C-alpha cells in the first residue's frame, strides 16, 4: 500500500488531509519532532502546521513533549493504538446511530430504486444487500463476481442466513449453503445467448441488485421494491428448480420436452 493510500484511508476515518499528512510524518520520524520539521516532512504549510498538530493532539492522535531546548515537540500515538481507538469510536457511533437514525427518518413516499453506474458500484451495492440479509439470500452469479462477494456471503451463512446460489462457470462457490452449478444450459451457451454475465442478488426478498457484465461494461439497478425483489428471487428459485430437474431426469430428456411441448416452444421462440 502506498503512502497516498494510507493518507486516503486516514481521511475516510475522519482525519483532514493535513491531519493525515502530519500524522504520517510523525510516525515516519521515529522520534519527537517540532512543527517546522513536520511541515518539511509532510508538505503541510508552515502557516497551518501548528494548528493541524493541535487538532491531532485534541483527538488524541499525537502528544506534545518538551525537547532539550524546552521547545514543543510532538510524538504520534502508535498506529496500532490509533486504529484500536478509531475502531472503538466507530463501533460506538454505529451502535448509537442504529437506534437513533430510524427514529428521525421519515417514512419513504415510494420504494427506492436507482441505477448503478458501473461494475464497482454494482458489486458494492450487491455487497450491501448480502450484508443486510437476515433470513435468506438468493444469488445467480458468475465466478468473477463471486470472488468479490465470497467473504460477505460466507459471513451471511455464518449468521444463519439461508443461502441459495446458482453458480455459473468452472469455479462453483464452495462455501456453505445450497449451491447449484448451472449446467442446463451450459454457461457458455447462456453467455452466447445473452451476451453478458447476469448477476441477481436478493436479500430477504425485500431488496435486490440485478445487472450484467460484458464487453468491458456493466449495467444494473438496485431496488427496495418488495414486488420486484420477490420476482428476482423467483427467477433464481426457478433456475434452481431447472438445475435439479436436469440432474434428476437428465438433460437429454429435458431437451426432448422443450423441443416437443408447444407451450414451451412458444415461450422460448425468439421474435
């Protein structure tokens, strides 16, 4: 991880840009240093470095010490201690807001639905759905996307969420839950017909992410409309049923049925 990455993560945890730079400079010095040296090491302007150091001291991320010439110098709170403190403060805030925020939230006028602008946004939102599931989780997913979400799916299974997965490709998900490898039709046939890798993630049949990846692009939507989420869950459930039937009666028998049944032919006919 680069120094820039460290600075960005510290800012995400609440430090300003100058505070993050000053703290990293203190950590990198390995000894007490004065404000002038912090400014030189960090790039924080000399006109604001003492104000910045004062803010670090106020948040407990640094300490003032007296140098040999009785000048004020600064030492950082060790990184492990800083991170432990940030975690405690963050967990405390989350715990307080978990009960406080719903109390001030207005009831939505309609069910939330929004577009997801790219693949990362889609996987982030799918991760939110997985993390929010408490009863059941339905997923239709390909290996590339499952690699990203695998850890969160395992955490969901560990908290007794009933996980049902339709897995495409040659890397079936090997975690707990009801996992069905999509063999009917073959994944390459599905990819050829649709032209993209479809992802469906449904949590508790109340929220869902549906989208596709293909040709270097991605598209998708998130919805908290329970009717749409229920339909998405049924899509995954029906695909699971088809895989079980293919395993039990054989793909050849299903092929014969699809080729001979007028009702099925009508539904499968392309316009």
